[in-house]
C-alpha cells in the first residue's frame, strides 16, 4: 500500500469518522479537496505571522466539513510555530452573557491552548516557561549562568518585555503576573506558579481572592476576556511563537438564544472582534468562526439580524455559485465534487484494509456504484453531506469485511431511489413552527 498509516492513527481515524466526528490526528491521510479554501486561510496565517490580524467565517451545513477544515488548519498552524486555541460555543459558552458565559468561553480557549510540542491543549505553562528560557538563553551569551550579573540581566529583560505589554488594556496586571511567575520559577515556588496559572486561566471567583494570593486586584471577567486574549497574543510572540490562532465553532448557539437582547449583545461583541482585526487594533492574532448558513443569513435571529455585521459581511453583486471571492470575510464550503469523494472513499478503503489486515476486495466499479447509489437518493443534491457518505461507506467496509461472500451490489441493493438521510435538520425549521404537528 502506498501510504502506510500507523495502526494507532488508522484506528483513531476510523473510529472518529464512524462516530461522525473529526479525528484530531491523521487528517493528512484523508484530506481531499478544499484546496482554494485552505490556500486562503494559509494566506491569513502569513498575515498573522507578519504582525497583522485576520477574521473569517467558515460557513457550511452540518456535516459539510467545517470542523474537518478547522482541524486541518489547526494542525498546520501548530506545526508552523503558532499557538492555537479552540472552543465550541454552547448555552454555557458565548461571547457575552449575564451568567459568566463570556468568561466560560475564555476559560475553554485557554484550556485548549496548543503548540507543536503539546498539541492537545494545556500549553499555558509551557508557553510561559519557554518565554523565560528564551530570555535566559539570550542573556547566557553575555553572562555566566547562575552569576549575580546573569540573574540581574534576566530580570531586567523580563521587565523590559512586560513594560511593553503595560500599554495595552489590563497590560499592567498581566505584566505583574508574568513577573510573579518568573520569580516563582527561579525559587521553584510551585504554589505561586499554580496560583499565577489559575489567574491566567480566569479561575479566580473574585478580586479579593486574587489580591490575597498574588497581590493583583484584578481578574479576567465577562467584560474583559477579549482584551486579555489580545494581550496573550502579544505575549506569545515574545515567547518565540509566530502568532495566535483562535478557532470558535458552533456559532449556531448564538442563533438559538431565545432572548433578543442577549443575542444582540453577542453579535455586538462579535462586531468588536471583527472591527479590531480589520482595523489593525489587534496584532498577531487570527479568528476562524464556524457556523451554518442559516446562522449567518437569518434576518430575524442570525448574524445578519445585526445590521452593522450584515452590512460588513454581505457578498457583493458579482459573486455567484461558480465564482467566489475567497478573500471575503465569509468562506462558504461547497459540496465536495464526485471526483473528490471518490478519492476520499478510496483512501478510506485502503486505511480500513490496512487496519484490519486484509487485501481490499472493493474495486473501482464497486466504489463508483456506491457513490452512484448515494447520489441517487431523493434530495441528495442539496441535503447529502460528506459526513453521511463517509459513515455509510465505513459501514459498507465493515459489512464487506465480515461477510466476504456478499457482494457490494447485494449490500447496496438495486440503486433504487430513496430519501437522502440529510433531510431537514432542526435548525432548518423556523422556531415558529418547531412544535407544529399534523
């Protein structure tokens, strides 16, 4: 077989795809299509590395490949020396709220902070210690390690860097916390280091607790979390990383907020983030937001219900289904072509055979027949998604492997018309009719 996939990774890929979720590893073995979209986002990553800021919405139906694209970019960015944070919004995690929902999103972003050497999150302490180590390495070229001159120079360098952060909103408190961490690092004071990390993660419930433990009379809150995120982005560049990529999926959870005032407050925060990125008020940071078409376009509850966002994000008069401007803020994911899906199922066939140790019995004609059956369902042209096709195909692979006497044609049937499984999702039903029954 051409591309030997490690057995552990092959197992993760198959189990994740069968369960309808995107695997964290092994994407390079199954990625097909999306070349133009990926190129557009990689261009954004270059802008972030040069000190700019970017903001994109990745728009596609459930199962269309949004999460797959975001995960692919996530893996690429960490490999290129970026810090990546990601979070899925939920009723408990939003951009703004009266019950700590904005802070909950910040906590999740910091919890999932990933770098190349720690790709599964929890990289905050690693980033802080790499920053200290890089300063020590720089000073060690001029002074012997451990000497009084070495310690004094390292401390001066640390305060010089933190002084640059003090000009930012809440930068003074951030600088004090970093200096405290360095002091605890030098003396191996694990309790103080733990408290500083707790403060960075937004886990202090009150200013009084933070003041008692650290002497800092300020904490990250619902109102300040975004400004603090911008300071972190500036700081990680000083720690030797190329920038910060923030990925937020499931924006549909804002669309689902029943209270219109709360919904508008979330869109207002989204507008602030968007404006900061495009007006140059943020540096070395990029945002990727995953959402569904209705979440964007609905004029009553979607992003376009907020006029300031609608006027900025609406496509021009010259974009058509066949011609898209991929430098626009919204990247719409089209259905993969039949040729791309053929390549994908072929890759999955080979990985499955390698994982379970058998020679693939499903040939070219069988793959074509399978895709023909999938596309012949009623409504497939508008409702079928890569997720459904992948899950169906993995099921076919399992059946064919366990029942070698059965042909693919027997499993698939006579290629007769059937309803596409995609159908209407809950989000496609207007809320006014959600409980309507015949």
